[in-house]
């Protein structure tokens, strides 16, 4: 089995398992909510959202696997920022160990 086909199979399997959990959970929580459990109404909304998120991630991962979701890399600007340089110099001075002429000898 080719690596791309193997990864695609895993992506499909992941979606199947996610939906296998979300759909019955939605049905279960809907029945509880209709029987009077008011807290279950939050789960009635939550489970379809989680199922939708699983579909979103499934689609995104498939597009990445096929190389269709290629976004251009942002160009970095190498301009000198005097405030940034001053801040980095300050941090460098703070994190460098203090250099003294005398060795640090502690008398116990």
C-alpha cells in the first residue's frame, strides 16, 4: 500500500470514527433533553459542532495530503528597527552573567 493511500485511509478512518461517536451522542442527548434534562440542551448543540469540526479537519487534511492546500510563505522584511534592536540589546545585557574582576567566593 502506497504511503499516500495509507495516510488517506487513516484520514477517512478518523472521520468515520469521529462521526461514529458524534451522531449517537447527539441522538442520546436529544432524547435526554426532550425528557426534561435541561443541561442536555448544551450537548445537543455541542455534538453537531464537534461533528462539523471533524468534517472540516478531514477536508483540510485531505487537501494537504494531495498538495492542494499550499499557501505562499510570507516574506520576511529584514528592515532595521531601532526599537527592536535596542530591546534585543537590553535583553542580551540582562541575560548575560555579570562579569567582575573578583571571583565569586562565598564564605560559609
